[in-house]
C-alpha cells in the first residue's frame, strides 16, 4: 500500500504542475451507471472510446473499469490501453482521482481529497459515493506514489493551476456550505497552498450557469499558459451566462498572478445554449437519490472543459456553429500541439466534459 504522509506537499517542496507540463499518462473511468448515462450507457461508452483512443495517441492511458464491464471495455479499446478492474460509483476521475504533485527531483506524490459527490446530503448528485471516495488512494497504490490525505472535501475540477504558484477557483464551489462548512475562506486558502504548493488564489465568483458541480472552474476558466486564462463567454447579454462570465472577466482583468503578472484573458464563445432533448431524457433511468434528467433542461456546455496532453489538446465539440471558432482559438493558444476534437454531447449529458473525465499523471524521474 502507498504510504500515507503526515506532512504537506508544500512543506516537502512539492507543487501541482500545470496541465501542459509533461505527463507520464492519463486515467479515465469507464461509464456504466444507467441513472446518469442514457440507453444503458452505450452512447457514452462510444464517446469514451473515441476520447480514450485520441488521448492514447499522445500518452499511456489507464481505464478503471468494473468487473461487470471489463470484457465490454476490453473488446472496445485497443490493446495499448491498460484496463484495471476497480469499483467506482461513476466516471468523474478529475474529481475522484488524486491531484498529483511533483518536486524538482522528479518525485511524484498524490493528494487524495475527500469526495462527497458534489455536495453530500446537501445537494450531492448521487448516493452512495463511498467507492468514488477511494479512487484517489487506489490510483496512488497502483502508481506506487505516496499519498497525502488532507481530510478536506475538494474536487480536482474545482481548481486550476498555472504551475507557478497561482490557483484559480470559484467562490460558488469552494465556499459552498455543502463542501467544508466549518472552514473559512482564509483556512481554505491555507489548505490549497499547503497541498498545491501555491501562494496566490484567484477567486472567481460563479461558474457556468446550471453547472451541477456548483460552479467548477474547469468549465468556466482555465490557465492555458502562465499569465493567460481561457474564459467561456457569450455575447448575448440576455443569456444567464453573460453576467457570470462578465463578473469573472472583471476579476481576471484586475488581478495579478503569484508572479505579479497581469493576466491576458482569451474569450471562447460558449456552444448553444444546449438543452436535453425528450429522447435523451427518456433514456436515463429515473432513480430516487440520483440527479434527474429532464427534457428541455439547459446543459452547462463549454469548450474550456478540455484536456491538455503530451503534444495534444483534446476539446469537446457539439455540432454547433461555435465549434469552428473554438478550435481556431485552441490552435492559436497551443501552436506546438495537435488540436483534436471529440463529440462532447454524451459526456455533457452526464454533467461534465472532457476535463472532468480525465486525470493526468505528471512525468516524474
Ligand atoms: O464537472 C465535473 N468535474 C464533474 C461533473 C459531475 C457530474 C455528475 N453527474
């Protein structure tokens, strides 16, 4: 078993690297629960297959999969994708997996936060979540990396770092009483710094409209280089997203990062607005205690929810008029990487997107 450490990463000289730094691999979890993924999760599994095979062109991919689905996934995925039989509650490894940290010597450790399904009994999205809460330590075991257990509820999709001391997050999520009701903003900042090796938090007020995670940053705004932030945007002042993006922009325009740099903000227009169709809603099993999926409900679609891998960027597209501009924006921001698109709608129907279902393992020694 991986050693559980009692120090903090920062005290031991570790920091969370930016996603664009080199990776040793990427983790995903195979989707199967039919109260979140329509039509027996088959359309979602096809979407995962495309995503997995795209990332596998760039770095080694490991997929955690239940015993029930092992043979199904093995038949669908290419041989170089590693499958590991693991019990989980759903497929959001960005949030259930560890946040990896590195030091200058190339050592890697995991930080395994507490997971309460995005709000526990106060608005959480499913019950139980005990198997998901163990995904972080299990991945650390698999990778033989020591693990920190801060005892603090946090999801990987609620933080974003530049790898140079700055962490971006939202008040809507991290200050939500359904995560850590007894911790003040100041104490949360201390815990972030101690576990991410950061020294500056930039707090944006709210995430994407109707994002069921309570406003995860990875759907709203993310660092794409030191001093550069990609922000989901709409030009429609009557759209509920407008005020959210505009207030985030105002904060980003007046803030500086940990190194004292002003930030350049790049806007990417949101898709849609997108909504669940009747047929899509009808394909999801209605189960008490799970998030209902209702026809006509708006989806929290965003192109910001992408994955930056070795020499590649993978972003979701939606068969939407804004897709082409989003791809062009990524091509401009990442000139040295292949820009690859994957169909994002099936993942979005489950409540997230490409970034939410991936977790990078940084390259160590
Ligand atoms: O956005 C994410 N990081 C996760 C979304 C979870 C949705 C659960 N239905």
